[in-house]
C-alpha cells in the first residue's frame, strides 16, 4: 500500500510540474509558474488535512469520513472501510458480551466482578437478591463496605481463597451463603455466591441429632457403668464364669463413654466460631503436662518422649480446647508407635507464626489416607483402632480446634519410618509477651 501511495504522489507531482512548465513556456516565467503550482498543491493538501482533522476531532460515532477525490479520496475510503470493519467486530463482541451477561443474569448464583482493589465493576441480578447490591449506586464501591461481616473482611484481606467462606446473607440473616473468590487477569477478582441454606439446615440437623443423641445416651450409660463398677467391686461374690464378661462390659462401656464425650466435644466446637474463653495460654506448661500423661500412658512400652518448647511463646485461645487437640496428637503417637520408639514434641515461632509438631517413629501412614485423616470415624486400619481403643474422632477434634484458633494441620508420613503432625497458627494468634 505504501509503494502505491508513493507512486501516485510521484505521478501527480510529475504531472503538476509538467503543467507548470507548459504554463512557463507560454508565459516565459518558468520559476513563477512552478512556485505558484506547488503552492496551490500544498494549499489543497493542507485543506484536505484540515478536513480530516476536523472529522477526527468532532465526528459522531459511526459518522463516515468526508468525501474526497484523488489521493485523499483513497485515504478517506480506506478510513471508511476500516471504520466499517471495526463496527462489525464491535458488534460481534457486543453480541458475545450480551449473551454472557444474559446467561449470568439468569443464574440463581450471584456473580460479581471486582477490580484489583476489591471495588465493584459488574454484578448480576442474583447479587442484588443475595447480597443487597444496588444498581447503579454501588458501582465502584468496595465490596468490604457492602458486605460488612468481619469474617468476610478478614477472608478478603488475607487473600487465601483456597477454601470457600460461609456466612449469613446481609439481606436475610436466616439465609446462609457460600462465597468463592477467584483471581483472574490483572489481579482482578471474580466472586461467586451460592445460597446453601438448605445444606446448612441439613448440616445443622445432623449436628443437633448427634448432640442430642449423645446427651441422651450419657445418662443411661452412666447408670450401666455405675452398676458394672459395683459388680466389679464385689467380684468375689460373683460366679467366676461372669468375671471376664463383666470386665469386657466395663471396658466397652468406658470406650462408649469416651466416644460420647468426643461427640459432645465436637458438637460444642461446631456450635461457635471462636472460643469464648480466649486468653493467653502458656503452651510450654500445657505440653509439659501432656508429656507427663503420655509417659504414664506409655508405661512398660518405654517410649522416649522429648519436649522442646519456647517458654516465652504464648497462644491466644482456650486452654481446654488446646489441651484436647494437643493431647490427641501426642496420645495418638504413643498408641501407634511400637515399644522403645521415639516421640518428639516441639513448640516454636518463626516469621509465618507459631508451630507445634509431634513426630513419631511409628509404622507411618500411606499417602492415600492422609487427605481423609481428619474426617469423622475415618480409620486407616479398623482392627488397629479397636486394639488401641480409639474413637475415630481425635483428629476431627484437632481440626476443629485449630480452625477455631485460626490454625491449620499439616500431616506428612513415610511408611516404615514414622509420621509428622504439625499445627500452624497465624501471627495474629500469638499473644504479646509478658513483662
């Protein structure tokens, strides 16, 4: 295209000069004829350039460029064809955008687009129903100013969106929502909000059922255990054939009581989001007590249990809940580690927060079981669990306690070498050191 323009310009200049020379032959003023011809040509080109500039500056959308002839006519025609192609491409893109918006608008789930700072850019109709967003008043507003739940603000500012967040709807507190946030593009955010009220109700019914059944079973089980203990105290007056039966009934009764206690503890942990008795806990002293209990549990199995704890590092939370979680980890290590094995307990702090690790030299756990270890009643080996007297709820309790204390559980294990359970707590959960 450039070479064609150059050729056209060259030809027009040659014709102009030839015409000027012809006039110069007639008049005898060659220089003046050429000067006047070139000046006229220049003024004509400037006028066309001014027409183009005025059109570019003041033209309305889809207004065609001005008419022209010659080389400038070709320029205007090229602009016109480019304008038409852009209009068609824009129309196709707009049609795609309209279809996407219509499809998302028809969704029952809320779809919200946020910029890199968390300000609202676009949302569908369901967002107004679930979150109470208003069009167009809320455009450009920060999402944390419109969804004022402190849990959401903490969730959004942390930037860790691997797990969804459940919270009540700002419009209707009886409606339960689940929020999923995904980053895309230039650190922009796509937020999906689902109504999970039905699932929440079913889960609450399950929790209530487990808690109520556990509570109702506690009283009759206590009565049975009491009578069994009385019979055991008078074992000399009982037929010898019943002694073993009474012993087994007492053992299974104690196991059932432990199961009910764990179920009730889980129900209590699930009932609230954060411990009510939140205060600095001296974890080093707590771990020392747990170590002494573990040594007593080990007894003749002669485990080597070591403790390394930072005495100045305290954790904000519930001492009773932390005791339950940490003791579950340590006692599991004692139960599943062979005689003369080694168990190492460590409590320390770094830039990522506070950490507790329990490492053993037990048989280890296969990698396929690790993601499910914190599920209720999940057992790697059911026969082994019955032998150790476990309830299958210990690690589930650990998980819930850690969640309530803004922590997480990491599990690594090598079959034949042992396992490592590490609890990680955020820096915000560390209590200020005492003077």
